């Protein structure tokens, strides 16, 4: 008997379900039968239980075909040809591909990934699967993707670093399908990363102290851009140079993450690349600049201090470099971008003789190798100065007339 139902004449039962009036006939103790437009398949499963499954069809012949399919599945399970788990997996495999991608979006959101990272990951997955003509789970195999990689390398369409980024996105999606039981194993797991050192097309460099001064001066006297007013962009650059934060991390910064007394920034795990919380020191001058901005703009504790995104800050930075007369790509092929400010942070610390483990800790790298290899820009002149310390060993010694070599004849 449905809750809230009333019994009328001749055992007619009336109730409401999902906002609609329903009627049926009392057929037994607290039981109601009702006429429906679609057929229901009734059969006994492999465990002897009676199951009723809606066929969602008004055609009796179609409904009988669906019932026959259920009975055939039960017979296959009883004879050991297939298990119920395998049949359930086969049913899941019929889920539309786009729905699985959206389920992966939900999973990434639940994991605390930032929106920009989620959108970029799903874009890479969609692009790669379209190029490889993968439109169903059955077509997710390593062969078409390896052919795509080989073609990209041969034609030099994308760099090894970019190809690896696509593979990280796609393999994470397929691993999600494996973890949820859709795949028994990850079919893309054997695909290895390319050696990025053999095809490094974008080599960043750090800014020199003189270039930093020119950049900040030109930005301060510049014009408003999408990433903010001149004074706001100057503060953004100063923070990136003085903290080593990534631009996305800075764009998500809120006042409640700043300890104005101890001069520290609390880095929230959900806002970082490696999903690890941390605490970083902050120069008192930057603390005061942030405090002034919060007070001047009435920014609340949970509101973002800045509202730039990757694209707007990238365009603004290139324009400010141009205004400062700084070439974005040098004659040696090395380039400057927003992430170069993070590299500048590491380089300036190294130039100040800060120990590598300390630089690694400030930059929140997992190993010192990453810090030394990618985020410390050592100029040839600096390396020559270091070699000068070895001059005592490199300079030929003069031979004293009072010394005779053991090999010389007297």
C-alpha cells in the first residue's frame, strides 16, 4: 500500500507519486495492483529469486524478446559460461562515452582539482580520442594511440612534453575506468613517456635583476589590461618573484591564507599542483602590500585577492615585456613566460648561495633534481666564475731548479 493512499468504492486506491495522481485496485492485504502502459519482465534469476524488471516498452513482442534475453543470461550463468559480474561490466560498457567523461569530471571535482586543470584534462582526452577515432570503450587500445604518438614525433607536430601531457590525461581517465571495474586492467599502462630532453622546444630562462626592474617599472606606468590595473599586475609579478607560487595558485589566494603576524602563507592542498598543503614564508614588504590591497578593495577573508586566469595573465605579461623592451624569445632560443618568474625565484635563491635543499623546500619540489635541472638558471659567466676557484689546480706549476725528477739522469 503506497503511503498516504486512500481506499474508495469497489476497492479503488488513490495516492500521489511524484506530484501525479495514481490509482489502483486493492488486490490483497496491503497490496495494490495497477494498470501500466509498459510491460514488465518477470523471471527467476540464477539464485532462485523472482525478479521483475521494467522493459520500458508498450510492445508485447519487444517485451517478450527482452524477457527471453534475461532468461538466456540466467541460463549462461548457471552453466558457468559467464558470471553475473561480467554481465554487469558488459552492461556498464554500453554507457555512452560522453557520460563516462562527465563521470570522470565529477570524480576530479570531488578530488579537489581546480576547474582550469579539469577542463584542460578533459579537452586533451576529447581531442586525442577524436583523432584516434576512439568513440567506444571497446576501441580504447594502445595500438591507435601509439600510432598517434609515432606520427606526432615523426612529423614534429607536438613536442615530447606536450605528447606526454596528453598521455597523462588519457591514462588517468582509463585508470579511473579500471578502478571502477569497467576495465580489468589498464590497456594503456604499457605506454611509456617520451624523453623530453631529446625534443625540448620550449626552454625557459630566468629574468636578470636588471630585467626585473625594467619589467616592474614599465608595468607600473602602463595601461589597464584584462589581468588587472597596472598596480595590481605589479603586485602579481612581485608575489610570483618573491614566493615562487604558480600563477594559478596565486589566482586562488584568499586573505584567510595569510598570516600577517608571522609573515607566512598557508598553501591549501586543493589549490596546489601536487595536492599537498604547505606553509611558506612571506617577505614583510609583500605582507604589507597584500594588507594594503585587502583594505583598499574591501576584500573579505574567503574572497580571491586576484581574478586573473592563465590566458589573461599570459597576454598581460607578454604585453608588459614588450613595453619594457625585453625580448620574449632570445637569440639562443630560450624564452620568457609567466612561469619564468617562478624560475627566476629559484635562480635568485641559488645566486644568493642558498643551499639546494632549501631552494627545493621553498619551491615545493619532490626532489632536488627537479629544482636543479629546471628551475635554477646558471649563466655561462657564473659557471666560469666557479671554475676560477679551481685555478690553483688548472694553472701549470713552475719547476724549481733545486728539484730533480726521479726520471731525470744526474
